[in-house]
C-alpha cells in the first residue's frame, strides 16, 4: 500500500521536540546524531539498516566518523508519511 | 605514526582510472558507488567499515538507497595520504 502524505502535522510534534527539524528546501525531516566514535556510529547505522529493510523505508544519511546526518522523506509520496515518523522514532530509540 | 601528504601523484593514477576523481574544493578523492539495492549497498558499507576500523582511517560517505557517495581525505594531514590510497583500493575490491 502506498503511504499517503501526512495531512495532520500533530504526529510530527514529538519528533520536533526530540531534535528533528523540518528541512528548508523540501518536505522532509532532518537530525544529526553524534556518537562516541565511528564504531558506535556505524553500529547504530547497522541497527537502523535492519529496521529500514523491515519497514522497506530507507534513510538518506551521511556519516563522517562519529556523526550521522539523517534526512527522512518518502520519495514515492514526495513528502512525509507515517513511514518517516516510524523510522525516526526507531532511530531515536536505537540511539538511546 | 602520522601519515604524510602525498607528494608524488603517481600513486593516484590507478584510482583515477578506476573512476575516482579529485574533489573541486579540497585535496580529496571522490567516487559514487551504485549497487543493486539497499541491502547490497549497506552490505558493502559494512565490509568497508570493518576495513576502516582496521586501518583507523574512515570515509566520509552518504548513502541514499542503493547509492553511496564517498569522499576520502586524511583530516590530520589536511590532504591525501597513503591511507586514502589504501582505503580507496580496498573499497574498489570489495565492490567488485
């Protein structure tokens, strides 16, 4: 089933409180995660990758040593959907 | 031992023939790798991550589904060193 774009932004509020921000140039959310070192950063990425495969929804992300910059968007919907909320929430949990 | 910047660019030639390019804005090399899908892309990233830890030299990289854009530079040398040549060569081998 193709996910539909969020019409109610209420669902984003917990994420915005948790450090996610809306992208400037498109309907997407962004967050930068920082870890102790590369091993911790990539370990987290690996957990997220398994979750992403399960959801069949994948992040755009950039890793430089212990930092991972994440952008979430549902390309097929050209905006944010429930899948982005779910993946963002899982990313936060896995980074705790 | 702190690696020294390459003075002889000959060492770069095999990489430039293999699709690596010099960055425009700094002394670094770049390449975009494309795979069959996310699983293949992230599988390759995982192999590279283990190699990077072994070398204690890490890539800057951005992954979007099946694509991985890589930049290699030795930050401590503010340019390219033997470590970048080694990591780039290993990345190519692992992508074969």
